[in-house]
C-alpha cells in the first residue's frame, strides 16, 4: 500500500474560489483527455484501503467504491483508535502501515499470500480457516476470527495520542467506567472494556467501539451530570466538572471524589442504566443482551463480553439466578444464549455435562472460544470444584483469556496458563 496520505475530500486548506477553479480545470481536463494516471492510481489506492478495512470488519464490503467519503473516514477512525493512532480519519503513512501489517498477519494465519491486499483470494482463504475452526465462514476477519488466529485486534502500542480519545476517556472516567489514570489518549484494552460496560448499561450495540451513537449517549449522560452539578453542560468531564460534582457530593452527604458513579447519579435522579434492568444494577432485573450472531461459540463469547463489568449486589445477588455463588450461573447463562440447553449453579456440573456428551477435553488440551474451564481438584462437590469461567481466546503461548462471573464480585476478564491456576477440566458445548 502506498505511503501517501489518503484523506476525505474537502479536508485540505485553500479558498473556495481556488477550489472551484481547480475543480473546473479537472472536469475540463477529464473531458478532453480522460482520467489521468494519477487520478486512476488514487482511486485504486482508496479501493485497496477500503478492501482492507472491510476485510477486518471496520467497513461493509459494499463500501468498496473508490470514494473517500464519510463512511471510509469513520472506518479509518475506528481502526486508528484500535491501534493507538491519531484518530483523525486520514489514512496517512502510519495508519496505512499498521493496516497493511494487520492484513498480512491475517493472510499468514489463513495460509495465503501476505501481500496486504484483502482481495478475493484472502476472503476465500479466511472462509476456509473459519470453517476449519467452527467460526461463521463469511471471510471477514472480525474480532472472533482474529481471536482464533491469536492476532491482537486492539493494541496500545501505538505512539499516537489524540484529543478525541482523551475526551472519551475523561467522560468514561468521570462516570466511573475507567480509572482516572486511564486517560492517556490511547484506545487500548482498558478503554475498550470501559466502552463495553457503558454500552451494556445504555442498551447500545455492545462492540467496544465508540461510534457516533455511543459518543452521543456518553456526551448526553455527562451533560445531565453537569446540569445537575450546576456547571456548563459541554459534554467534557474535565477539571471544572470534577470540582462541581465534588461540591454537589459534599452538599448531599456523598463521598466527594468528583466521580459520578451509581450513588451520585442516583442522587441526581439520573438513570445510569437503560433497557429494563440492565445487568448488575442494584435493582436486579435481567441481563441486557445485544443481538448475537455467528456460530454457537461466537454467540457464547459475545454474550459473555456483553456482561463485562457487571457487579453483584447485596449478598451474592446477581442477574443470572438466585443470590448465591454465581460463577456457574453466569457460565451456563452464556451457553443458553447460544441455544445450549444447560443450567446449573454448581461448577462441577460442567464436568459431568462434558462426560455425558462426549465433549470433555483430554486433560487441559485444545481450549477453544466458548468452552467452559473448571477449577479445583475434581467435580465431586463445592469444596473440590470451586469455580468456572468461559474461554474467550486461546493464545499460541499456552495462555488463555477468560470471562468469568463472580470473579472479585463481578464479571471480568482473566489471562493465565490453565494448569498454573488450578484448572482441572475444559468442556465444550455439545454441537459447537
């Protein structure tokens, strides 16, 4: 991919009159001479950019039209945020290099020529890979496919910091979704988890991307807090808002930390969670689940991710079952979202399920996304089988990423080597 900057039309400087003159000259030249080599090359460059964005699921395949419009600009921004780059929407050298490198990683894993062009050959190779790994065979290397390939979709290693991401992070931190020291301008895993939690609380599509709908909802929530705290409602949870919220909290007998968490928002009469009793709310209710798609394994992982950040309340009360130790309630709930008929409050039942259905792995071998991983010394009772989680990703170095309920009183992500954390069984859902 060339290293020239590709950008949406109308972003460069210059006067309106000069732009009109240039446009008329270009039209006249096109009529007399036909398209120049430079113009054809530019359109080809944009199509290559769009193919790569679409192949990595940042844009629809139907958007490969050679026109650098608003959709392409927003897709570039999403990719930039995921890769720690300046989210300006312009595909400059750093963005093009990072995008090409990511596509080449996918191509290498799919066993096709790593040329950085996500064309027909790559689509076909990825479909073959997906079919062989029990994934939805659409040829698109989305989050689940890249996870199966052990490719990091989101990286915090980029050098870019940008005002847009810092504003997003300030707002997330101000509402208690992100630690204050997480405001660093890099759209890394902590920021994505915070976005996931906010989206889950606000009945939005839970994908971890701060797109227009998420940005609008977050800004609106911050403005509500600012109005109640008596400070200008500009949607930026900066120092002035922190100070105003501290003053409000002091006046209402709350912990004056400046963060509009659940108690402060409740005192202000602001609904923190939308969608009919979202997960982890103190009012209970049922979990909010986004639309799920793909294979059974895909759906299990999507359901588990949608619950990240859900906290218990009271004495082990949770949205997945009765008020008791709830790791198995959560894990079996994720399976049911994918159509797997299984319900239990005891982690050891996963072992017996696997034995009865022929899906118990040999030792701790071959973990796959959507599998249950069970901890302890055996399935006999609650003293020997103590915990269970859902595998989100199996890594090439022998580690796994899991999503676990009742882990530090919430649903959270873990990263570890199965044997060193005391796992005794890995179980797949039947038919997955």
